[in-house]
C-alpha cells in the first residue's frame, strides 16, 4: 500500500479498486500528529535525600470497529464479488484514526536516603512507587514481533471496547545498595 505525505499527514492509499465494496470504504486512512509528553528528573535535598520521578502522558489507543460478517447462502449460492471463495469479510464501521481512548498518564517516583559510613562506605536505601496515580488505562502488551497488540477489543459486538490488557497497578518496591 503506497504511503504519501499530504498537508503534514501520512496518507495510505489503498484505493486501486473501484470503491463499491464495504472493505474499501476507508481506503485512504490518514495519520496526523501524535502528542506525547515525557519528563524525568531527580533532585538531591540536604541530608542526602534523593527524589526522582518519571512522568509520561501518551495518546490513547486508536478505537476501531471491525465487523466480521459471513456469506449467507443464496438461491444462486455465489461467492463474494471477485470470485474469491472466502466466506468471511471484515468491514471498518468508523473511519480509521477518528477515535481514540482517553490519554494515559503514568507517574513513577523514587525516594532515597544515603547514609555515609566510616572508610568511605555508603548505604543507600530507596523506595520506588510505580504508577503512582494507579491508572487503569488500556495498553497493548509488549511484542517483539512488530505491531503492538491492542489494549481493547476492536471487533464490533457485545465485547467491543472491552479492555484486553491494562496498565499494571500501583506498587511499591524497596531496595538497598551498599558501596564499599
């Protein structure tokens, strides 16, 4: 499928056929700007106390409504147009790139205290808080094989928009590091 730029957007052009088929109704999906906000920082307070954090605010997942339908036998018992014997087709019910889930915000914090010991030794104790806001935003699972799997069900039906995977809940991790 050829991709070209038009007015700051990528346009995938898959309209090489006459648009009389439900599968080709959205044959030129456009992708615009994706806004992400990421910030990280740390600061050492007096008394050797360290505070650090990572803030991420990402665009939500694209919402799709894919309707899978099956050929109904008719009196002529013909295949779908094009002579293809496949009995199932998929149709997009909403334009790609027109709807997204809510934005996902995640804040991770670290607090640490360093204790100076004799002979240049140090002991640092720390507490990490992941997903401080306890967000339950849907997210795709990590994949090593290309495109990230969806975090929501995009097949139109009773389970449409049901989360498949959500951001891991808030948890705290304690640790210590001894330098000698």
